[in-house]
C-alpha cells in the first residue's frame, strides 16, 4: 500500500480532479490486472492506447487514473490526474512504488546497435569478480546475482524493470548493468531511473520498422545520454561516427574509448585466434577468451566502464582475462573432422560484416567460410537484401534460410534477401527454408579447416512461426550435426 499523495509527489501533475488522500493497493498500466483501489496509468502504446480502457478500469473499482486526456464522464469515486506524458509518469511512479531502487545501485546502461548484451553482461561479471553482488538486465536473461530470471524484452516495462531492480537491492546487490534498447528510450521505459553511467557501442541500421529513419533511431539512442545526471559518466565509442553525437547534450562526465586512436581507454589487438585474442588496454597486455574486432570494442568499453566505476585498475586487468563470452555470441563448436561452426546472434548487416571479417582475419585463405543466415519476419524488411549481399561478399558459400518468420511467408523473406545478390552470388548460394536442413547442408559442404557461421538467432531457444514459439536452438542443432560427421 502506498499513499496516492506520496506517489504523485514523484511526477509533474497538470491537473487533479478528486482527492489525493487515498491508499493505493497496486500500480498498473495493464487494465487486465486492475484490482480495487489500484492506480491505473493510461499509456499510449504503439499497438494499444490505454485511454480506451478507462471506462473498464473504472468499473473494476480503480482508485485513481493517470492520463494525458481526461474522459468525458468523470466518476466521483475516482481521482483523475492529468499529465503531459503518461509513459514518463509511469516510469517515475514505478520507481517511487518500488522505493527508487536505482538510487541504491551503481546502475550502468549500455546502448547501441550491436554489442549491448556482451558489454552489459561483462560489466555485471566484472562487478562480481571485483567481489560485489550484482544484477543484470539483458536480452539473453536477467540475473539477480546467481538467480536467472527469464526475459522477453531487451528492456522491460517500467513496472517490471523497477521490481527487478528492487529485488536486486533486497538480494544485497550494489551494482547492476542493463541493456537500454532504442525502443525503451523512445517509449520512456527508463524514465525515473538514476544511472551511474552510460555506455555507447555503435550505431548501424536496425529497427527501422519502428523508428522509420536512421536519424530517429539515433535520436532515441542519444536521448538516453541526454538524461544522464551530472554525477554519471558517459562513455562512448570514438571510432563510431555517432559516438561524439551521443555526448553533445549530456550533463554527464564525458569519456571515450577507441581501437584506432589515443583515447581515455585505448584497446589494441595484438594476436587473434578462433578461441581468443591477445589484447592490450592502455598499454597493458591481457589474454582474453574473445574473438573479433567487434569483441575488442566490447572489451575496451568494459575496461573503461570498470575503471570509471572505481574498480582497482590492476584488479580489472586480471579480471579481463577471466571474463567469458556470452551464450550465442561468437560461440564456437568443432567436429572431429576439423570443421568449426560458430553460432552468433548477428542479425544486422553490420553485425554480419563484423563476425565474417573476424573469421576471415583468423583463418585467412586456409579454409572456406560457409554462412547460414536468414532474416526475421515482421521487422525491417529493407535490411534483408543488404544482409544477403554482405554475407555473400564475405563468404565462400551462402545458405539462406528461415530465422523467425513470425507472421510472414518464409519464401517471401528469402526472395527479398535474394534481391541483394548478383548472378555470381546466386551461383554460390542455396536457399533452404528449413533451418535444421540448412545447417545440415552447410555441414555436408564443409571440409577440414572450413568454418560454418550460423547467424541470426544466437542464444534464442525457439523459432517463432505464425505466433507460436517452437523449440529450436542453433547451438543444439549445430552440435548434433557436427557430432554426426565422421
């Protein structure tokens, strides 16, 4: 139970109709969860406008309603609170409801197109290696210390988010890392949170089905840094053309990391292998378990964030060698016949280029690259031909297949991917809609020294078809197929 007047002190109110001297039993933005004496926040979502459910929650005995537009009919038993933006209000109310847990944590947010999951996860791992209890909010899984909490969104809604942060505080966590998606920033899901720091990885084409333009996508990412307090740090990738843009309007302390030039935190690749990289951070050599230039950026960001969090620099260097890759991110498997397969979450043109370039840099001309890749349905269709073109350019053989077709026809997705291929590309390309068969086909084509890249799904243990999630794990299938090779 919370006092309505105490909750409303956390937000900017334009108008109140009714009494704020009420006890609230629950805070909800989903009309289906309303109980008697709840506070309902009517949020305008991308699919549904919560204002449409105001009559329904009134009948359910709601105590108060936060909305941007007052209903035509007002009930005397209900208190109406008018605000400029219900989504922003929900964030602050959710923080207040759960006791403002982000203020009790050293919370680091990570945003960017690629690298969010790895960077956030490794900051969480670093905090634990430094002897602290920590939590993680990520695409793969949420963690409260060792407790795994399944996730369905990169960044949860404000109520779920603050509840998880509250549970971290109760568990004794003092550090937390979280992915901040562009959707979350745009929809104000992080409103009301207090961040100790923010990290920017990179920005390439993605989510244009939602943002429509790259500029709108960039502004959504940038808004996270615009809201950081002066007490926070803002750490950006200086090698990315959008890196400096992120810092333009932030009040936070500004820092940069780079693999190309001198920066506050400078990483260098000394030697690369399929199972690790010898790197240096600000001139100190460290053997790491990660592969690829893209991971070198992730690790340099983690090194910088760790120093900015106040961890001992020498202990951080030791811990860098103990960090382990995230499931489904450049995860290698090897057959007895000498074929290597790598499962990676790469699902954008840039991510595919990064992974394929990393593989070629390591194997040189000693083996072929066979890429298995698809594109998700009901997402940015414009990137499909680009993904196919980049995969063909950097692979010796290409197999186009299904990813998560969702409600689209897999054959049509494959056709759109093929539009990016030249006649020469097509001669080196097969289209196998069944993903399991596509992986088997790649293994049948591979010989000793070849590398198969299975891209797009990474850690996901399912394939979504017509609204149903069927169990399908690239890692399981790859291991099964490679084990069958003799």
